[in-house]
């Protein structure tokens, strides 16, 4: 059993999975608002798309010099392979799309679909790009195009999706995001895959936890929650290099408090409660 020490979560919960958290995860009442559910859903969808289009477009333009510098640094390191890595991922409604990233592995790298800490396929420059999340910047173009959202469930490789699982199907009713609750709660996911069976660890322990987080977000999403998740994402990027897992969890505690505050209107005190092993 992999022990996961995250922001307020000490290990993966054993509670039965529903469309809301149980046990160590708070159960929230739906926020009250006027209008029919369909009208409220459409209003939220349009507001979220407007946020994605405006912020995503500005962020993409601002990121262009950073992307150019990353390309120059990669070329200067002697790496003359493809600049972009194009990964087919499952998006909204289970539709596949091409997710863009800066390539961080050696050209034509083979092996498991998951990246572990100290993965030998990752280049020296690639480790820097991954540490600063700069490899994710091309996904801003996916956001502008409408394939992705700034905040949402993480796009998943089709090989890890179980379409017979209601929770999997629920998560893929939404547009995938560059960042989200699961990404903040597991900022050091690669370190959890260092065992002899990384794919088994991911399928059996990490993925169910991420699905719960994504389900929680979908049940209580709002622009306020999105802004707080974006702020926490920026903060998580600038953690000290080489920081221990325990220190990372401690440094992100303030971000978790922000997330809890964002959903406090639904009557919750903390987004995630500490659970002893």
C-alpha cells in the first residue's frame, strides 16, 4: 500500500465511492441559486468558457517568450529532436484529442505510459521543464481551441479508463483541465510510482483517489473555486527544488485552506480532512 501524504490527506480513503466524498471526504450540500438546473449549468458553462478563452489567450501570448527560451535551452543542450510531444488523451464526452506538451524525454522514448521520479528517459533539460511545469504551457493552446479548460479533471490516457465505472464516466462528462484539485493534492505523484509495479500502483491506488477529487470538483465547481485552484497551482510550482514530500505537503497547506474556503459556501470547514494511517 502506497502511503500518500498530501494537503490534509494522510492516505487513500477506503470510503465507498459515490458522486461525493464520504468518510475522510466532506459531503457538501448543493449551493442554492435561482433558476432551473439546466439554466444554471448552461450559465456556468458559458462563464467558464469565457474565462478559459480570455485568460487562456492572454496566458498563451505571455508564455510565448518562455516557450522560445525553453526551445533555445533545449537546443543548446544538444537535443535536436521534436520540440512538441503530442499525446492522445480522452476529453469531454470520451472524445479523443491531441494534448500538446514540450517534449521532456529522449526522442522516440519507449517504455511505460507513466513517468516515475528519476525516469532515465527524461532528459536533463526535461527535468527542469517538468519541475517548473513549463512543459505544460503548450496546453494553453488546447484551452484556446476548446479541447481543454484551465481547471478541470486531468486528461487521461485511454488505457487507464474503465468505461464501466460510473465515476470514470462522470469525470469525462467535463472538459479536462491543465490543473485541478487532484494535481494540487498530488504535486509529487511521480515519486509514488517508484515501486516494482508503477502501473498497478497507479490503477489501484492513485487513480481512484484522483477520480474522487475530480468528482468532488465537478459537484461543487464555480469560478471562485477555479480562481483559488489557479492561485494554488502557481504557488505549488515555486516550491524549493529537492523539497521532501512532507515539506511539500506542509508548504501547500495554505493552498488547501484556500480551496476549503472556496467551497465553504456549501457548508464545509475543510476540503480534505486529515485521516490517520
